[in-house]
């Protein structure tokens, strides 16, 4: 399979430093969502209303308080927060805006709504280490290594480290409780295929099969079994087309 050139798209990062939380989206700093509606002293707009922070800076914003204690991973142009206490991961994605980020005039705030990263989807899973095939992680299966190579060769990621962050360990649910047992897949990887549209691929290494679930606007829209790697590649090719169309529309790539 020929290697496809990847798009370099903005990533969302958060960090903890000197007791404070910060982050960035691409080259732009992330602001705490709590600041968005704060008024700016005595400044008034043309209608005599107090000017709020979001009136002069439309972001990007995220609720840093909700990320306290979380390990976060950038996946495509969204952020995944891992909550080890509840065994869940939550996708934080930005609201859909009329002006794609690449075309916004950052000096003209008059007609642009704030960019806000919000929780869009929660899945029962934990972090999973699936590494560069040259240096596989302990216990990494042959199938996981092959899937890693496929994702890289299809150009989903610019860096190997970005591909590593896509992998998680799904946890089955019985009566509302997470259960770690033999029926659970070895791992799963996450793709963003469009605006609020995600693909969640579970890997069953011993069966050489996969199960993909598609989520749109926070709801399960489709799920089905993939019997082999050849069919997995075909499925991922369609996902790549959808993902590329989204990136071109949003970021003018």
C-alpha cells in the first residue's frame, strides 16, 4: 500500500505549569471558558452594554476546570480527556462556525462567534499504549502493530507520536458498570471524519477482526463488524476521504 502524504492540521494541547492550566490550538492560545463572559471594566459597546472578553477575543476557549486531574490527548483537531476514576474518555471538540479558522480575520472580531471546545462524546475506555512499530510496547499484538502501520501509511497523521495518541482500551459495560474481562477488545483507535463525526474502531487481535462504530452529534449512527484487514483498509480509505474533505473545508488545505 503506497504511503499517502498527510495534512498538517492544528492540534489541541493542554498543560499544567506552576499550578495553572494552559494550552493551545495550533498556533493560538487556549483561554479558560470562565473568562469569556467577563466584562472589561468600564468599556461599553455601541448599544451601551458592557463589553465582554469574548466580544474582543473569540477564543479558542475550553473549560479548564473540567479537565482538572485529566490526562489529555490530541486526536486530529479535537482533544480527548481521560478520566481514570470513571474509566471514561471524553472528546472535546469545537463548535461549528461559519468562518473556517484558516479564513478568519483575527483582527476583525465584529462578525465572528467565539470558538469553544466542548464535551461532544463520552466512551467507556482508558488509555492504551500502542507504539511505533519499530519499538512496540510490551504486550502489543501483531495486529495492533499492523493497524498502526496502516494508519500511518494512509496519511492520517503527520507524526508517529500522533498515531500513538489515537489508541485506547475499551471497557465493556454490564448493568452500567465497567467490567474488565476476556470479551473486551485488545484496543481501539479513534478517528475524526467530519464535524462532530467520529469513527471508533475496536481491535480483536485473536480473531483478526474489527468492529467500527460511527458517532454523529454525540449519538451512535452505525456499527458493524469488519472481518479482515483487507476490508479494514477499504473502510479506512472511505474515512480518509471524508476526513480530507472536512479538513479542506475547515482549514483551506
